[in-house]
């Protein structure tokens, strides 16, 4: 495989090849598919996009696109200092895995490391965030670095909730969800029924997604995300970005939009985007006026029936932060996520990665010494199911 680093608009035909590659990637990542990347360029932090492309020359003289890794420069001092080259990071993105054709991961990284070393002026090292720790790409990268004798600093590790297929919803609830949680869920449903019949529906393929998107954005703006300025509709750029992604996902038949209602009142909405056997929960919002009934929890519990039905996805990524207080109580499986600092094959780059790792460990020790001892109360020690 040969790799090239390009900036600006890609050559004609690359977008089509990129879209085809996404369908053949060993690890799905909707956030780096071209139809999601395009609207994401509306975000103010998404500028300076570059593409690391991996090509395989075929016997007939043509070239097949086998890898795409979106990149951008990480800078300091108001952009005056180029610190690192990093995988493209903006607020839509919840996963930083490159799109690599299944089985080509080792070939990609073998070529990519050489290409990045030769591309001067992009920073001291390669920063890769939000990777799946045990994906074929991450394993291949670490193996290639080890073979070259290059250090690799793990800058962050965490695990977030995922849902894996195997059990029916009924079996999953009985096996994995604590009885106290199930009992509370039943109580909330019964209380909500006193307000009227609760219904959960799914946006039809031939329906207009616009009103559903409007309701999703409205619920976000009316809650804590609106107050904190992080809702999709908090500014025009983010609203245009998320709306374009949801509309295009619906057009492609890849949007699963779930809604919880009581009468005409919309209590909660969940937007899920599919990619083959993987699904990603992009957005969830609920009406805080119904907060006492935990409508987000009720909708996620109802989602189990959909996701764990025959023909459902192999994996659903919550795209939630680690330790999320709601979804972690419902989904028991975890996705190991890691961030890496990867040196280019230059002494200055090795030194920068080692120095960064040392500084991070010193900071971590300082924080640990400053932490007061933790005393668990009875409820935190409770392990009854």
C-alpha cells in the first residue's frame, strides 16, 4: 500500500471511493464517513482538515482506496506553534478510528508511518484520540511501532457502554439489569400511565424527518444542554451540521429515530445511525417537565426491544462518556477506548513523546496525592442484584 497526505479538496473520484471504502471497513466509524464529515466542516473547530489516504495498486493499472484517516494540526499559542498532527477531532465525533479495508490494517500503518515522517512541518508527533483499544487498526499500529522500536505513550484510557447482541430483550433485562432498576422502571411506567397512554414509535422510511428533528432540538434547548450552550441548536453552525447529518442519514435509510409520547406530548427522542452491523446513538433528548418519570431511561429500555430483536445490530455504541449515570445502569458491556501519542521516526519526535508521557505521569501523581481518601457509604457498597 502507498499512502499520501493531502490538504484541501480531494481529487475527483476520491469522495466516491471514500464512501465505498466505508462499507468495506473492518471497523465501522460513521463520524469519518464523507457524508458525515461534510456537514461537520461547518463546525468552527473542524478547520484545517487533511486526509491520509491509503491506495493499493491493482494489476489492471487502477488504484483502490483502502484507507482514509482524517487529520488536522494541533496548535498552541493561537495557532503559531504546531504541536502535533492529530486525527480529526470535533464535537460530532465520538470515535477516532480510521476507515481501513478489512485485512489491510498492517499494510496501512506500515506505509503511513513513513509518509507522516516525511511530511515535515505538521508538529512533533501524531496524536490519536478515541481509538478502540483492541481494534484491528490499533493492534496493527502498536505492532508496527514495536517492530520499529518506537515508543508509544498511552495518554488516556476509558471504557464506555455498548450493547451487544445475543440475548433477547427479556433475557437481557433478566440477566444483566439489577432488580432494583427494573422495579424502578416499572414504577415509572405505571406513574406515567396515569397521565395517559405512553407510546413508542419509530420514524417511518417515507416520513419527513424534519418535525422529529425540530422536536429533538427543542427538547435539547429546553434542558441542561441548552442552558450550558452545548445543544445542537445552540448556534446556527451546530444546528445546520446536525440537521444535515440526520436528514442525510434518513435519506440513506440509516437513521433510526425513536420517540416516546404521551398523547401529543413528546417526552423523549433518540437518534441512532447505523453502519452495517454497528449502530451509533448520536443524540438523545428528553422533556425536563417530565423529568420525574425519567423519559430518557424509559426510551432506552424500550430501545432494547428494537436493538435486541432478530436482525438487530451486532453492536450499539452509546457514544456516551465513561461512567454515564444513566446508560451504564442499563448496558453492561464496555468498549475499551484509548488515546495514543505516536512518534515520527525522528529523535526529536521520540523525545517529545517521552517528555509528554513523563509530564503526564508527574501530573497524575500530584493529583493522586492531593485526592482525599474515599469513604463509601452503604448505598455505594450495595451489590444486590
